[in-house]
C-alpha cells in the first residue's frame, strides 16, 4: 500500500510507485484449421452403426447427425472443416451425407463465409433444430442451445471457438476429466450485465463497485481495472477425483493488443492464439508468449 505524503514533511519527495509486473500469461497455440489425416478418415468409414437413423421426435437422425446438431447448437457456429476433423475424424463423405439430411429436414443451415479472401463454410442451427435439441436431445442440465448467425463480422472468430474447445477438452480428458457443459460469452453477458445495468443508476460508485465484485464472484469471474472481463468460452468439467471445476478460455485474434491479453491474463483466463499482426510490439509479444 502506498504511503500518504505527510504535510509536515514538505521537502520529502514521494517515492516512485513500484512497477507492477505483468500477470502471468498462459497462452496456448490454437490448432491449425486442417483436416484429419487419411488414416483417421479410413477408420471412421467403418462406423456403420452410426449411419442407422432412429426416430427423434418427428425426425429420423443417426447418432452422428444428433451429435452434429449438439455441437453446432452448443457453439452457435461451427466451421465445416473443423466438424469434419473432430466430429467425423476426417470422413468428409459421411459428414456431407449427414449435412444433406439435416438440411433437408430443416434442422441445420450451411452458409458461405469469406475471411481475408479465403472461402469457407459454417454451420448454424435453424429455430426448428434448436427446438428439437431443447426438447429431445437430453443435453446436460442448463446447457444453452443457439440458433442462427447473429454477428456475421465476428463469424470467423466465433467459428474458431469450437476448434479451441477441442484442444482444451483433449487436455481435460488426458487428465482424467469429463466435460459437462460449455458456456459462451453470450450467456455470461446476460448473467453479469443484466443485474449490473439495473443496479448502476441507483448506487453510488463505492456501492456499485462492491456490487460489481459480488456479481463477478457469483459467476466465478474477477474485476480488473473496474471491469469484469468475460471469456469467449467456459468449460465446466468433472475432474478425475469427481470434483466440479472450470476453465475460462479466450481466443486472441491478430487484432489483440498486449494490454488486452494482459487484462485477460489478470482475470485468470487461458489464452489461445495464432500470432499477432496489428503492431510490431504486440506481434512480438504474441510470438514470445506462444514460444514459451
């Protein structure tokens, strides 16, 4: 704690404030957006039992089709190449067959995406697909399900969150854990911003700061420089010992600055990144932490 200057000591200069070190930054490299190797693709072609369609409400869905709907619904938007790599283990023909079936039944939409001149396609649920999952799929309690493409400009970033999840989920499973639920920032925004928006007009600054800390603690978050940073993704999981735990993840794009990454680190988030391209000093910082 800094010492107040005593008015009875006019000649004493205040000491320079101690430099606060940057918080420890945990950054992991996001997997490259490439497809599964050919050997995995061949192995996945033998899963004939997943091709059998069973009644789900008034629809007929295979196990893979239902899991595809679950993945897209939980993450709002998923790149088709990532779905082929992780859900279908590289089996593109099986994925395309399932996507045709799901689109024909009005449960899924496939949309073209252009990001920096590169074409790709993404998947989102329709409203009917969202209703089906909420009604029939037996998802984890409290799991939010999303439909539609809400922010097209943010689609490339949001679609990559599924790939980030796959990397972190693999780490959790390697430690003997089991993923129970995923939470996107959309859900956290409602939990955090809604109560604070009601309280801000009626509370003085000190009281509001206390209320802000309460809301952050209730949601497993931190107040950093007067704000509550929100992660792109929270994974709730059960550890090998049966304890419930969580990890908060941020996907750093090439527009992130050093200060933004440090803020996320101060909040306790693990940052995934591919490297920065905005400013030289920020690019060097991202390169440095990715090389650790």
